[in-house]
C-alpha cells in the first residue's frame, strides 16, 4: 500500500471491505444513511441506545451512504495523500446476496462505507447529532484570530480554544479542494449557488446579506480521545463547481481583502497565517492527480466500479484546485509549518 496509509488505516479498510455483516441500524434524522453492524466473530460489544438516540459501537460498525456519495471515498484518499489524516477510513463495497439488508441494497451498486468512530463528541443545541460543539461564523472567526495553541502560546482561559489552530487550516484546505460548503459556508455566501445546492432551494442564501443572521457551522467534529484535533465527516466533494465560482470564503475570515461575490462586496482576510507544509508541497508538485489515482487503486471495488474517464477528470479538477490554492497561499504570504 502507498506510504501515506498507516497500519491502522490498512486494517480498517480491510475490515470495511471484508467483514461479514450482521444487520443494519437506522440513524435517527438521517433516512438516507444506515449504520452497518459487522459480525466479526459473533461477539458484539454494542452499548445500548442512549437518551440522545446515538447508540455506540466499539470497533465493528460503519456508516453506509448512498451510491451518489461515492466521492466520499476520493475525499478519504485525498486526505491521506495530503497528509492531513483527519478523515475516517472509507471504502467502496457492493452488497449483492445480502437480502436481509433490504431491497435498496440488492441492486449490486457499490456504495461508500465509512468507519464508525464511537468516540466522536456530540454537543450544542444546533443539530447536536452533527456537531461536537456549537459554532457560528463570527465565533469561528474570533477563534481563528486567537490562534489557539499556535507558537506554543496558551489560550486565555475564557476563550473557546479546545482545537489547535492548525486544525482549522487543515479543514479549510480540505474543504476548498473538495468545494464542500456545508461545514463552513452552509448558507453559500462565498459563491454563486445553483438550484442543485440545498442552500438555494431552502432559502438559506437570504441570510448572507443579513448582518444580524447567525450563520451556523455544521459537521465540526472532534474526538474524546483528543479533542484538540478535528475529525472530517461528510466529505463528498462537488465536481461541477467552475474555477471562476470557487468558494474562497472557506479559506477566509471577514475583515480586509475585497472580493466581489453575487453582486455584493464581501470583505475577506486569511486568518490562518500558516498551513501544513507537506500538504502544500504535494499541491505544488503537480502530481496530486497521479498520486490520487495510485491511491484509489488500493480500493479494488471502487477502482472496478467507477467510470474511469469521469474519475480521471475529477482528480484533475482536484489537482487544478490544488494549484489555485497553492498560488493563493503564496500570494498571501502564508507560512508553511511542519506538523505537530
């Protein structure tokens, strides 16, 4: 396997791809997603469902998503190729001959299967099943300015500084490459959305021009074992976004840099100041597409079932976005730092 996968990554990918399946469990409020419970020797260690309806598995569960979310697998490999190491392991798997899983899984399609992390923190009043803590845009910006734990500095005790500063740079780079807006820009304030974007169909874009609107972030997760690090979930990327409509708000905080967007002037300034060196070096190498294609061949089901032309086109889109991001980092004079 390529060197960017850890031994633990390989173990989990093998388990996801090969373990026998016992049954499915519904995940409340997520009708298009199921939890797979593996029958790994017949010894289950599933804790009972808690009051918040989030039953906990120890090490034998996964999240089964729609075949339309297959780019989640590409996102996982992108995370590892760049050395970010924050996305949960994901593989493609088909479910023929497993009638007890239900009719919708009998079509033989490969679907993304993502490792279930039992130690994710869930909290906050806003969509607590999709967040570790409640965070709106303005609070997020203040956290960026505080540069929590950067340069060895200890944060002020009253600040919200549980997450190390460099983690937000990881997340911003990752989401920009994938153009995943639902985490940091769920109202689609940083690009021109289409009818296919949920923010447009449910009217959330109207809040972009409302200074009193509380723009909430979602899918911001961390782990009980190390709450200072983020965990990346729900990472299916957007391939169709044109280069002249990329969401730079994912990279920025509201302050000084002027950008014309959707007929209004938004003020942006990059608060990260530093980004992971290894990730930027991969982007600058011009080899991101090559490395991604090499990595994806490890997942035999994914490699066998995906349209090769479409896949090649998508990884080259990611490579082009990577060059745009690397150029932006150079233009802004953002420092490259070694990982911690």
